[in-house]
């Protein structure tokens, strides 16, 4: 579950570096490319904020930098589909499940 991982999950999907931003205790989630202006972002949760470790810029859940040197810039959305597990697992039997535990 995304709640267990926190509001920021970074991963690689199909060779692309992505980040999923998630609002705790909700179904609100969005996926974006982690590269912005040619640089790979290192996004992490700091309290209620989502912050890029390199620039110190703060992002909202829509992938828009709202503060810092990247203010006004937008992360590029990636195509995603939010599904209930029981629906997904019947249609995609070979799926690997992402987990926060090793």
C-alpha cells in the first residue's frame, strides 16, 4: 500500500525513472517522470511537504514546484491507471507487487 510507503515512492518502470505522489488515507495518487530540466529529482517527504533534495524546491501533489528555484515548473505526468488489486490481479496474473518490506 502506498500509505505504508509514505507520500512519495520512487521507482523505475519500463526503464523510466518515475515518482508516485500520494495523499495519505485517500485514493489520490499521481505518477510523474523524475527528470525535470535534464536533472533527476530526488523527491522525499519532509513533514507535510514534498521536497527535492538537490534544489530544495517544494512540490505539490499535482507535480508542480510551488517554492524554491524550480517554482512554477511542472513534472511530466506518466500514464497510469489506479485499480483495485482484485480487479488488476485477475487481468494481469504475472504482475510483481511493489512492497516496502524486503
